[in-house]
């Protein structure tokens, strides 16, 4: 005996309502972009140690000289330089007149703003265990006079280029919840 289609539709209705109540089974790109974009732009910071030394003529010493020259020009730091012949030591202390672009670092020393990174777009969503990983792009923008320091630490980096970052989501009840990203920088003002 053949059952009428309306009866089959009525029998399937509770299952459809249950699925709809559980939220989307897959994280939507627009939802992920909306969540992630809230955390941008971020400040791209360069670390400035309170005290650092290196053997003369080494690549590490060359980076210290670049740091020293750049920070001397800003006037934001009181700098002491000690040369013992083979090794050179630099000590930095933040001046009271330094702008907010130079600040104490949470882990000691200081940090200066080199640029900002802005959110561009989400490019992929992949399943990961009981969650999903969103690959998204950020772009370096608004370089400061300290951007050459960032370039010295990260050779080949350029303003305007994009870099991939990743965000992890987990399903909690009906919603997808952003658990964190691998972004290394802090929210800008």
C-alpha cells in the first residue's frame, strides 16, 4: 500500500525541525569573517630589550646597530652604549616624553609600533577534530618610521602584502564559537 506524500512529509517534519534547531552543521564563511574582523586592526610591534649585547661583526650585532640607530633618531629612549672591544652592550630606558607608540612590554623590555595588520578575508574553512579551522589573511598597513626594524627581524616582509593566519572554532550548542587565533599581535586603538 502506498502512503500519501503528505503523510511522509509530516513524518519527516520533526527531524527537520530538530536539525534546524541545532544550528548550522558547518561554520559559514561570513560568520567567521564577522567574528575575526572584530579583533582587527592589530599593532605590529618590535621588541626592544632593556639590555642586550652581541659580538661585533656578527649578524646579531648588525641588528643591534640598526635598532640603536633607529631608536636614537626617535628620542624616545635614553640609551647607554658600552664597548669592551670584542663585544658591545646596549641599555635602553623609555623616556617620559615617549608617545604611546613606544611602551613597556609585558614580558620585560619595551616595544615600539612598526605598523598595523588589518583583516582582509577568510580563504578556507577546514574540519579539525570537533571544530573547524578558518584560514584567513591579514595585510600590513600604516608603517611607522620603526618599520625598518621589523623588516630587519623579518627579512622580505613588505607593506601591503598578505599573510595567512588561522582561527579555531568549536561548536557549542547551536553556535560556532571562536576559540582563538594564531595572531601574535595585540589589538590596536
